[in-house]
C-alpha cells in the first residue's frame, strides 16, 4: 500500500515554554472558538438528503484514512470541522458526502501537516468513486463556502495548553496520546457538531486521565474547569458520554495490519477495504 509522505517518521519541535505558559494564548483560543462552531444542527434545518448516521459513516472512514496514513493528530478534527461548517452553508446530496470528506481531508492536511494527502491517494480510498477532477473542483467550492477561513480552533489546540499548565501534566506524553485518541473518536459523533472545542478537550482529557487510573482525579477535574471556564456539571455529562462511546465499542484485539486489511489494487495506489473500527472498553487497552 503506497503511503502519503506524512506516514514517514517526522521530527517535531519541542514545546515552547513561553507559548504554553502565557495565559493570553489560552484566553484567545477561548474567546475565538465560537467563530468556528456551527451555529445550528444542519440535519434539523438545512440538509434535505442527509441523515446523522451518514455523517457517522463518512467521519469514521476519514478517521480510518488518517490512521492508515499516520496523519498528524490535528488533521482529522480540522477536516471534520471544515465539513460541518460547509454543510451549514451548502445543501448537498448523500452521494456527495464522501467526496466532501475527502476534500476536507485534503485541505486539513495542507493546513496542519508538513505534507498533504495526495489527491490520487484519496481517490483510491473512495474505491475510485470520485476522480481527481472532482476533488480539485470541490476544493475551490469548500474554500469559497468557508470564506477561505481555514484557521479553525479545534479540541486538539487545547490539549497541550491544558496539560502543560498543571503539576499532574508530568504524565504528559501518555495522557496526550490517550486524549488525542478520544478526541478523534468523539469528532466522528454527531454530538460534536455544536460542542465547543474547549469542552471536547476538557472532557477527553478528564476521561483519559481517569481511564489511565492516574492519581488525584478530583483535583484534575477542578483544574481543567478552571483553565477552560467549563462548568463542572457540563464537563461530567460529556465525560460520561465519552465513556459510553468507549464502553459501547466492540472489544477485540486488533489483528496484525497485514491480515486485518484487504486491498484492491488499481493503478499506483491500492484501495483498502475496511471493517468497522473497534475500540476497547478499557482505555488501558487502546492501541496507538
């Protein structure tokens, strides 16, 4: 299977202590995040041919593409944010939803990755149901509907801002990986459409911390609420929902990649055929 360039190992800059200790950064994120949250649920009032389960199917496919290509963690939530904002502005047919998802992955990888997902590769992942020309033309359509405003704030942007500000952030690497996994899964849920990214990040960090059975979970909850301005009752409700997502998934140890995926060869790329993604009920057993 040909991989995109970001599937190769990359070098990452160390966290800048100035950036993550300046309260103005976190304050600006909190002040501006409402600009990138859809103002309404487009399934109820705008989209005439789409149903919530269709979004779940396509966003799960987007998650699988990102996992297979080892995309950077910020690509998926950004791509889904583009898709939700676009669907608030343009009524489409159900047959166009996967093409929209592929286009949003292309744009998000250009904005938040060192190397973007090739269009031909995205076409392969759709089993060539869309063409290079389709995605290229839809790229301009999505950009126009988003008014070229691609600097969206997502839950990913809050994770390091929250973790690095507190003593319990000593578990930073492990906690970050689990929180990013939960954020990616949560963004595939319809409930994420109008949920502020600060609340998503707060809930996923809290759920990850508790799932890892790290010490002083009550203090962590208080600290997260203080950092984000989230009410504790809202946080607990969303944490419960995140836990339900994990508990409701099928428990199964992933098979080796060589036997788990089946590929259909066509031209330069092979198109993978996926099964339903599986998430262990215990966060300790999540495979990264």
